[in-house]
C-alpha cells in the first residue's frame, strides 16, 4: 500500500468515526432539571477553575469558571451521579436526584494528590495503567499548564527544565532551530542518542537535523493541542518498546473531547524576539595597520547602529489558535487550527507554520470505543547562510578594522568592517525548509467481557520536506565576487513511519485480595526514507533561480527502508490494589540486524508497594508513600546498511560503469543492548500539600556498535561495524513540589528538581583503551572516563620574548597523573592529550514557583541550571588563532604567557579554548490576570485571561562566549560555540478566551 493510499485510508476511517458518532442515539428529549454548584480546594477554600464536572450517562457536562462555579442544564429526571475531575486532585462523586424544572445545588471540596497514584499512565505499559501499579518512574509534563505561562514556546522549549533527567540543549537562538534531547545522558558512543517519540501511541519521526536549518521534527506539533507528555527514562521502563528504546521514550498525548456542550477556545499571542544587550556582548575586534603600526578597534554592532543600519532587528512573534471540544456519552470531539508567524532577528530567519488537529472518539456500543486522530502541519522555516548562526554573526563576530572604508584599497568591495560579505548580501540568499506533514492514527478498544480487553492501533506519520538554497546573480553579489555567478540547490526528503500495534489483556481476581493481568502484544514498525538532491551553479542572467537555469548541474538520490517486528508477554499480579509485581519479556527482529543474527530478547521485572495504605504504616508528616523498583533491558539497532556488504559505483575501463568494494558488512551484527536497575519512592507530605519523587538508576550498555577499519585481506577499503563497546552510567533524579502556603486570598506553589548523571567507558574493543570521537576537537571515549570526554594538549607554563612571541623550548604541558612534561620534542608536539572534563552536563535542575492572589492574579517564574560540563569556544579560537583580531594579538605581553603560547599555535593546544560552561538562566517569568466573570460575559466569554511573559531574561555564567547553551555541529558529543545567535530574549502578550 503506497503512502497516498494509506493517507486516504486514514481519512476515510476518521470520517467513518465521525459519522458513527453523529449517528449515535441522543437522549430522549424531555424537560429536565438543573444542577449547579461550586468546586473549591479542601485545604484552602480557594475556587478551582477548569475542573470538569459531568453526569455520566447523560451527555451533560462542563468546566468550572474562575469562581469555581458550574451549571449543567436540562439534566434528565432521575437519580444521577455527578463527577468532578481535575489533574492533581482526587476525583469526587456525589449522587443527586433531579426533578423536572428544579434546581439541585451540589458543592465539592477537592483534595490535592501530591503524587497522583491513581492517575492514568499510558507510556511503557501494555495498556493504560494507574501510576500506583508501575514499578518505574514515568514523568508527566502537563502541557496545558506550561503553555499558560510560557511565551510562544516550542515543544522542546516547554520540555526543558520540566522533567528531571531530561536535558534539552539548544543549538542556536534562531527561530525554528533545534536542540539535542538527552534522557539520562548518552547511551552510545557511536549511535544516535535521541529518544523515541510517540504521538497517541504511534511512532513518529524523531529526527533532529543540524546545520543552518536545524529544525527538529518534535517542534512540528502545536503545544496548544497537547494534553500531557509522558517521559520514560531508560531500559527499565522502555522494555516493551524494544529495539531503539535504549535512549528513552517521549509520548505526546493530545487533547480529546469532553462530555458537555461545545466549548470554544481562542488564543492570540503577540510579542518580540531580541538580541539582549547586543553592543555589550558583541566582540570588539582589533587590527594593527602594517604600514603605520596604528592599532584600531571595532565593535560592529555599535558601528552599524551609528550608521543607521542596525546589525540585528527586533523580530515579531504572532501566534493564533482556535479550538472546539465537547461531546456526549456516545461521541466526543476536539478540533483545532493554529498559525505561527514568527520572525528572528535576521530578515532571513522566520517561521510560518499552520497546524490543524482533529480527534474524534465514538462509543458505538457497549464495550467498544474508537478514536481517530489526525494532524496536519504545513511550514516554511527560513534559515541563514553561515553555520547555524547566520552570515551576520560570521561577519560581525569576526569583523576587522582592516575592512573599514578608510583601510581598504580603492575598488575593493565596501565591507564596512564585516569579515566577508555585508549583511545585505547575506540577506539575498534564500535558505528555506518547506515541510508538509500528516500524522494520523486509529485506536480501537474492545472489551467483550469483564476480564478481556484488547486494542489495535494503526498509524501513519508522513513527512515531505524540501530544503532550498539559492543565491542569485545580483549586482551586489558581483561586487563582492566578480567571478561568482550564483547557485541553486534543492534537497528533498520524504519519510514515512507506519505503526501497527495490537495487545490483549486478561484480568482476573482470585483469593479475594489478589488480582492478575496477563498481557500479550505485537508491534510492527516500518520506516522508509527517500532523499533526492540536485544542485547547479553559474546563472547566465540576473533574476534566474531554477537549477535548470544553471550552467553546471549534478544530482544524487538514495532510498532506504527499515522494518522492526516485536512480540511481548507481560504478567502482573496485584495484592489489595497496593502491591504489584510485574514480569515481562519481549522478542525483536529488525531488518538492520546481520543475516546470522537471530532474535534479541529483552526481559523486565518490577515491583511497587503503596506502603502507606498498610495498617501498620505511620510516619510523621508522610500522608502517602510508594516504594518501587524495576529492572529491564532494551536496545538500539544498527544503521540501515551497517550489516550489509556494500559497493560504490565508479567508472571502469573504456568509461564503462562498474563498482568497487566499499564496506565488508558484518552478518553477525546485532543491536546495542542496555540493561538498567531503577529504585525509588514517591511520597506525599504534609497531608498531600507536597510531593517528593526520588529515583536512583544504574545502566550497563554492552555490544555498542563501533566502526573499525576493514582488514586489507578482506579486499574492502571502508569500515566494518562490530559489537565491541561497553559502558555504564548511573545517577539520580529528584522532584519536590507542593504548596508553601494557601488561603482564600493567596497561595504559593513551588517546584524544585535536581538530577545527576555520570558515566564511564568500560571497553572499546580490540584491546584498545580509547576511541576517538573527534580528533579535531579532542573528544574521546577513553576507558575509565565518562563518555565523550574532552582530551587535549594543555600548556601549563610558557615564556614570551620581547616581541610577545612564545619561546617553544620553554613551553611545558600537562602530563599523565599530574606530571609536567615538555610540550615539544624537537619540532613535534609530544605532550599527551589529558583529560579536561565532560561534554554533557553532569547536573541539571530547575526551580519554579507560582504566586496566586485573589483567585485571578498569578505570578510565575522558572529558573533552570546545568552544571559540570565544558565547551569549546570556537569563536575564541577563530578570533585569537586564525584571524588574530583579539586584543591579546595586539598586546601579547599584557596577558598570561600560557594563553598566548597556545593561541600562537592554532588548535594544537586545544585546552586553551575548552572552558567551564556551567550556567543558570531566569528562563520564564509570567504575570497573568483572569478577568472577573461579569467582564468576560460582556464579550460573550465564560473565561478570559490575559498575560505578559518573558523568556531568557537573565543568564548567570562564567562562560565568556556569547551563549553557554549554543552548540555547533551534528555529533552527539561535539559541544562547541561558533558564530551562533544566542538564545533570544522574548516578551509575549497572550489573550485566552473561552466561550
């Protein structure tokens, strides 16, 4: 079945669900009664807004307003149960009798649940399971709460600092840019370290592209459509996801319809992006006139402002969204549309994105429910031309007074101090990513008996992406490059994910207090990727843009397909609904495995005990306590062609096409395997006013897939992939949240998280002690040290002559075990590369708090930090060792001879550019005001909220570069900054209306 047919099938299925729901029989029409009341918090008496109040079996329901009040009209006559649900609180029910034309008043006092033991978790289980029954930690991010306070953020930004153990590391401050996502650090020396991404139970593309258009596919989804995000953090929790899940799993759960009359929501956001404190942060560069000896300096940001051509502009943020949801007992719906119009600080950097979402659920008969979810995304993201930071950053960060008008020769291009081209020429380049994406699924749940439940999920994630790069032949371009005739490039990638997931569960009770659930399942995943690239250079005339209009053209293309099939069986035994024991095993096969490799098996075992529900339990101030432990395994498959013997096409005798050996392949190649032990507890404190989660984990990774040069005897010149590597990692995660104080007039809620991750390389195979990940930057996987550590030659002592030139014979470097050795032996550098530190943060955490006043004013703040890692400042190296434009180059005798000696040797002594990158950021601040109900009613709204929020407001760091978070390059472990735009400061005004 081709992709178009799959799409049509999903659309027809969604339509069928909709018609089935519309055809569901409504309640008989009759004059009913009214139920009204108020919902407040039990501890403080404060009203709770947005709580769902409904009467099961009637289709009547709604949400509480800002005063906690609700009103349900035309409730049928009879005895009914009224139910109230709100995340973070224990659901409540009351029975009422409704008479024709009468009003029934019923009030509720909801109690907070600090650790939410009865909340439903869908990630990492065979089916939806209460949190109390899961032996591993599953972190939930309530996205609706996050979007209420975060200014115009993406999914990646909203996940940052909201889940301990999950580290989001932005690549650049360009709008539409991506970030690396790591769960519990890195798990592989050579393979991808990104987690799997699921949306409503189907696997979706988790690509995290790097480079000038490093857009992450995770950010294609509209945060306003997401109900929550569940994060499972390691093999102990991801066993049932099998191969590919060793890096953890992120499950996005989108919003579904609720029982009640239609509720319409309208959201509008407007704001700004800006380069904070530009002139203070911009590098001042220097130049010595060789003719006169005069030293000049230049801050290009200041110079361009004074000229009337500001280096960067203020980007405008606009975001608009509408949604509707509602439903009955038989049919529920959620539909939305959203549009993003965001500009960065460069004219060429922007995001234009349209999203739509339709979720339909129908209950056609007893024991059946069918949910169809469809999402469409159409976007254009504009990037820049140099690195991941833009041509303006290259031109300004590395500007030089030598290129000022008074210093250049007559007839030279008017660079105005820019390093290469002026800003206007960079702006003439077109670098766009055009994306069309469809994500859809059908979920069928069937409960034929009380003891049997089974479900089928079928889904499709389809991406059509085209990257276009064009530089036309223009008068300005010819002024800088007289021989330059322009170019045009196009790279198209089509990727399709297909998911088929079936599971069945049999539940039964025995001996009164015991219950068991046996689950079996099978999953099928297929990923197909087609890539086509074409490029051409040299336009004959101005105004031409097409590749066909170039004089020199070429093209390339590739296609790959991967298939994975897995089956599992799981047994869970529960005692008195508070002690649960679980065991499971999964078997996987994957098309990327070698032909001699058989199935791989992943076991799992866990235990959880809600000990606070035992009669003997008594701990002061501890109102609830759950102990948990889990052990499990998962893996990661090789790349698509790693196990195969490959050949490269070439030109043979008489210009005939032929092939030459490339890689010998490895028929025995299997997956990387990871096993993990996880123990922890969840505690509710001070009558559930606070909650504490703590988890310790230890992970062992074996059979890591490493590449080695093929033996010459095999007749292949390429590399061979082998299961050689072994490493381990360990750490802890803790999360404390609760209410500091609460009254009817004011409340203060706070959250603090802290996590630590450490690792050690155990083996790199073949009797070696080190595997070089990047010789240029000095990153190695060395036995006995953390994964991806910095190793470089470090100068510790040096002398300069009278002119400021280093004296080579005096240079001393760090040796092994703290020794000091000569840097040079003769003309060769013989000092060893020594360990300097980690590339990935060892510590990360966050603190947030919300102050609520008078039920309608709230002040929110979030500060996060990342500690214990180093980065390479390549801006420093370019300025001081390549272009020699730093003040140190002009006046070397005023600085430390150790630094000067390193700078004068380019990157040979790379330790000089590797620095501490610890930082803390005031990430978000938001002030929100909810209008009184009578004011909202004047515009026809049931709820109206306005807010002003800021993002990336302050950074506290010793890092001397532009941005401690910035990262250049696509490797998992290459952490460096090079002419990137830093994280932009944002201010956003938001209006939310509910009708």
